[in-house]
C-alpha cells in the first residue's frame, strides 16, 4: 500500500493496517503491540488472554473434550513387567536372568514385555498443546482481581482455563511429554492423518493462538497522534522503496519497531520532553509536530531538537518533508 497523494495528517487506521501487514510473522504479541501502539505488554496479555480463552475455537475445544478423549488415537507399546509363575507377553530373557539372579535363584520369575496403549504420540501432543494454550491465556486473566471486575468475559475465560487444566490431568493425557508448543511436523502430521477429525478443534485452537489479537481488536487503543505517526512511518518506507531500497518486514525489539535503517519509537507518554521518540532514519530524528494543529516549522523543529539528544532533526509539516528527511539521512550517513 502507498499513501502517496493522501494527507499525512489524516488520522485513519489505513497506515496502521499497513504496518500491521508488514510485521514479520510469527511475532510476540505483547512486545509488538507495545512497540506499535505504546500499549503496556501486561494490558496486551490480559486482553489477549480474555479473547483467546473465550474465542470460538477455545469453546469448541473445551465442549468437545469428552468426545475427543473417547476417540484419542493410541499406539501399541510395551511395558517390561516382572511376573511370578505366569507369562504376560514375550519373555525378555536377559532381563529375566538378571531378575532370577537377584531373587535368590527363583526360577518362577520372568520379565515380560506386556502390551499397553501408548498415548504419548504426535496427535495427542497437539491436543495437549491446544489445552495448554487455553490454560496460559487464563493465567493472564488471573492477574486481574476477580473481586474488582464483574465481567462475564473474565469469568468465562477463567472457567475455560480451569476446565482445560482439568482435562490435562486426565489419565490419558497426564503422561504426555511436551516441551513448549507442538512441532510443525506434529501439526502437519495430525492435520493430514486419518484421525484429523478428532483433533480438528485442537488444530484450530493452535492456529488461533499463533496470532491471538487482530488489528480490529487493538485499534481502539490507537490514539490520533499515533495514527498520524504511523502515516509518517509508512510514507518514509514508501519513499525509501521508491528509491530502490528494499525495506524488510517490521520487527519489535527493545520497545521499538525496526525495518532496515528505520526505527519507530512510540512516545508512550504524552508530553515526554527528554527521551527520544519518533522515527529514526540512521542518526536523523524525524517526526510530526507535538501538537497536530500547530504546524509552525520553526516551533516544531525546536521541539524535536529538544528530545533528539544531539541528532539531526527533520520536522514533517507537509508531504514534501518526507523526501527532505530521506535526503538528510543519506547525507548524514555519508558524512
């Protein structure tokens, strides 16, 4: 998308949507929304927790668990068992001789490989991963004082998390070993397997968790000045690309958004006078006026210089200043 020909100071969400599209995926939701909107990661986690724990995918997963547990896919494994005077499977002779030797020569002792159902397989790891996602989402909601907020969404999120935790304690799932999220290989094999129908809700839940918040859900937290700054950032990226520079996807790091030579630092607190915020292109600080209705270039430049910490500055009061900002950054880099 290009914003060429549009008013940089328009406060629509069009530029915010373009930046959201440009984000490198997958991304960590809390730090990324913090860098883009200046929204506290704790607030983002709580918002995502409520939405994930109460989403349609979570509801379908939880409500369908009784049937899912009845239809779990299993593999046939073996369990070495010491038997006395009877055989319960193929004899493991080396283990048997050792057992007989340690039991004072008792010849009625045998170690057999008795067949058993094995639940620790890829499909069930996918199911455990989906249930854990609901539990984790609920853990973010638990940080909100239950006595302070009488909200149906919060209550439902807590209830779903508790049910998911209970299902994880089921005897068929409690022994499943899973470090972190299910592997892409496990998800692919589950989706393409003969028993995919039994795990459809778990797969949908994992897909939902990969990006727990959409732009429409975080947009209400984007104030007007932030939206205008996003318009400036998109215009600067477009200008760089029009000059032949390929600008990579945006990534969040240390509270900022980075895309090649461009760094966006959200002000977070209105009226901040000392910390650097705005758009950095190399060592040049570029930003719109602190007060959108006051577009006096001299005043805007002075305000920008006051928080630039010695960097060159370009105050953007109209579209022509976008090209000037890029030219200034190029000269500064060469000099």
